[in-house]
């Protein structure tokens, strides 16, 4: 979490360097490092969001309300456990990009929001990983056992599958809130403070808020509306589309916004020093 302060320190060193050749060298190194951070973060956010979208699309919409139909759906799925593990990998790559993004923030409030957002995505990714591992691996094992069992044995496996889906409903919805709802609120506001496009920040705030409300409502009232609205439309489509655009903006910012952002950081630091020590202004 010290990357933002390190950026400020580098720009202060450039500001104070009297040798022109050395200053040009420091400027080139600084811009290159910052561009690298943002580009790596952008690649992770883009790749992660595309992977999550693709694997959740390949997952399909199982009829969780009917245990027998759910087991048949899993039995007929060509790679049920595989798409779950792929989605987990995509989330981990996406989280890596979000951590890089938070490390580039320099505004004090934005850095605080970035830290909270980083904590949220890490906790959410942990819940998501456990939920999706159990659903993918255990769900596939139950479905295979059900398909090979006698009618009497199938009844027991149907009850086991119903118990498993009931227990996983809460963690899956909380994972959506903590992994994709709350972070979009925090990072949406933080990016507005950092000079990212205002429309991107506001879109993050809106999508994050709707995701939190939708997942929470479904958690409290399971029959309020179809689960595909939260699991599909919000978590798998809208959040991933926003993340994809965020990655593209980060890549563009690495090329065009680094120098201006660095100069702004130096000026803000200089103004802070002047306010702390009035003699510096004379």
C-alpha cells in the first residue's frame, strides 16, 4: 500500500534535482515505472473480468429450486467443476489488478478508500473461492453419484443436494456483495478523486449499489425475484462490463495521464509543505 507514497517521493526527488541530465533520466524512469504499474493492473483487470464473464456464462443457470433438475443439469454439463475453477482463477487475476489500481492512488481519501476496497475484494475472493469450489467439485460428485444410484439411493442424494444448495445460497450472495458490490462503491468514489472519468466513477457507484441491494434482497427474500438477475445480469454481466471498461481506461491513463498526475502530486505536496511552514512561502 506504499506505492502511492513512493510515487510522490520520486516526483519530489525530480523536483529537487538541479542537474538537468540527471533530472531527465529520473523523469524517464518515473514515467516508465508508473506506466508499468498501470499497464500490469489494466491487463489483470481486463483478463480477469473476461475470464469471469466467460466461465460464468459457460456455467449456465441451473434450476437450483428443484433438486432433481439441478442434479440432472450438473450431470449433463460437460465441465461443471472446470468452469467453477476457471471462474475462481479469473477472480484472482481480477483482484490482482484491483490491488495494483489501489496502489497507484495518491489522494489521501482515495488511498483510504482503496485500502478498504482492497480488503473487501480479498475477503470476497476468499468467500467466492470456498463457495465455488464446494459447488463445483462437490456438486459434480453428487450428480455423478445420483446418476449411477438406484431409485432408493437417488432419494437420499436429492436430499443431500438440496441441503448443499441451501447452505451455499448465503455465502454465494455475500460473496457478490463483498467482492463486487462494495468495492465498486469504494473504487468508484476513489477514482473520481484521482481524476478518472467522472462517468466511470458514477457508473461504479450505481452498479455497486444496485448489486448490493439486489443480493441483499435475494438473501432475505429468496422468492422475491429470479436469482439470474443477481447471479447473471449484475454479477456476471454488468460488473464485468464495468471492470472491462476500467481496465481500458487504466491502459489509456498509463499512456496519457501519468505525467500530469505526477506533476499534480508534486504541487499538492509543495502546497502542503507551505501550509505547514509559512516561512517556505517567503
